[in-house]
């Protein structure tokens, strides 16, 4: 079962309330998304650490409801 973009965005915003989030359904199948996330929570963290935080926020959905997620993460300027 695929995950809709709204659910994905809500999960991210639940973990990062200050986040600016944009989600793009890359293929139109609800299974392959690109997400751009800007949050203060990423400040001082490596790109790998930032992505790990996002994956943790998805609570095990990767590989199940969500097949692919291209991430762009950064702290606000």
C-alpha cells in the first residue's frame, strides 16, 4: 500500500514542527517521492545524520508503504 504525500508531510512535520517541507511525487504512484526539508534540527549535523533523523521520523515506513525518498535537507540560513 502506497503512502500519500499529505501523510508523508504530516509525519515529517510531527517530528520537526518548525520545518518547511515540500513533497514531490516523482512518478505519480505514491511510492517515489522527493522531499525538501528545512529545519533548525539539522543545524550542525552531517547530511547523513540529517537523513537519519528523517528516516526515524517515518517510523519504519521506508521499504514498506514508502519505496523511495530522495531527500534534500538543510538548516535555515
